[in-house]
C-alpha cells in the first residue's frame, strides 16, 4: 500500500476479518507506511465514512481499537498527526488527537543502563551504532548519549520525530534535540513545540520560526499546552 488510493482495498480486507483481528492488521499496514502516507490514508478513511454505510467505518473503528489496546505506538500516532497538520488534513488531526486515558499507568520503558551496559560504553557507541542498538541509544535517559546518537549518520528526521513523540520523553532530551543538527528542520521544530513534555520557554522560542500556516493551526489546537497555543495566536494576530 502506498497511499490513500488503496483505501477501498483496505476496507475490503478488514471487513473480511473478525473484528478482534482488525486492529493489529491495520496497525501493521499504517506503521509500514511513511508518516505522510499514513496520515493521508486516515484522512481519506474519515472522509469516506461520512454519509456512508457501516462498512466505511471499519478503518477508523480499527484505529481506535488499536490505540485503546496499545497495539499501535503513540509515537507513530504523534508522527502521523504532525504530518496531518503539515498537510492540512484537518479530519486526521482530530482523529489523531492525543489520548490521556491511562497515561499515568504506562510502565517505565526498560533502559540500556538497566541491562548492565555501562554509561561509558553507551556514550562511546552512540555515534557509530546501527540497527536495534541505535534505536535503544536514542531512548537512553542520559542526554550525552542521546546528543551523540543524534550525530550518528544513520539517524533520520523521522527517527528524531519518533524520539520527540515518546510519551515519557524528558524535557532535557527535547533541549538536546533542539541543540542538534536537526534543530532547524521544520517538522522537528513542530514536533518539539507540540510535545506536552516541552518546557514552555523552549516551545515558545520555536514558534517564531514556524510557518504562519502552522501557527494558525496551533492557535486552535486544544491538545497543545496553553502557553504554546496562546503564543501562536499572538504571533498570528500580530502579523
């Protein structure tokens, strides 16, 4: 599947499955797409269900079940929402709004230090790590490890956005991202500003560098921190 043009075949495929199997299949399909294609598919699914029969709801129902049962990671949801906002996919932005239900009950993620890997080794490996080791180091609680991992040539913008989207990301890690080589990437700046973990001062400092179209969306996005929303509104009204 490459884009929203395949929505009819996805609806047909999901409809043929038992209800309890649909969330996992949909999660697999969406997570295999790049973030923009996933956002466009979700937008098309929302538009398709309006005024249509119950079969047209199969994609959105499966998506909601996948989120509620934590089959699809919130970091993916966050990345899709960023792309939906960037592309003006308003229906997808609403569907992908953050869910706070049960957020306090999320178990702490296992960290490299808990596996007996020393801090010195993690710092030494961060710039050259590959594969699963690199993914693990990007989630390290030590800011120096993360800063060095962000210098790794194998780290892409999409990986950085997923790092920012982690529910338990520390504010200091977001500051590290904004000191990295990705600090001027528009989608990374947008992701940091949208993060509920971002220090309000850091988020506010990013706003003037964002496009007016993004600021207008921020000004009405009730999922954002109030200071971010108010700052965006002030910049829009003062333009």
